[in-house]
C-alpha cells in the first residue's frame, strides 16, 4: 500500500471537493491512517473456510423487522421541526461550490 502523505491527502480532498485547512489536514491524515491500518489488519483474517453469500439470511444471521406504514407528519409539523425554512420548503446549505 502506498504511503498516505499530505500531498496525496490534499489531492483526495480536492477530488472530493472538500475544503480543509492545515489543522484539519493533520487530523484527517491521523484518522485515515488509523482506518487504513485497521483495513490492513482485516486483510490478515483467514476467511478461506467461510462460504460466500450475498444475504445475511442465507446464513441465518439477523432478521429485519417488517416495514409498517405509519401516519406521516402533517406538513406544518414537518416544517416546524426543520432548522430553517422558507415558503413552506426546507432551506438547506449549498453542497456544491465553485471555489473548491
């Protein structure tokens, strides 16, 4: 695996359109290094004896509850619970900017 350095990290942030400052770069590098180390550790687990499957139910593991349709919130209650709204619609911050 290639080394995670600040240059690669800055490129990754630019490609993901994430704006980060110097302090965040150091924290992000530390966190991503921990994640990548954990993934490397998982690569060492022997799974050769396990049968491949695509659904947990095939192995009898877990069960999901049935979907139950409930009464939806009325529009006024829904809007009242939103942090910001205008004209009966929820206002959200922009997620794409041209300056990244």
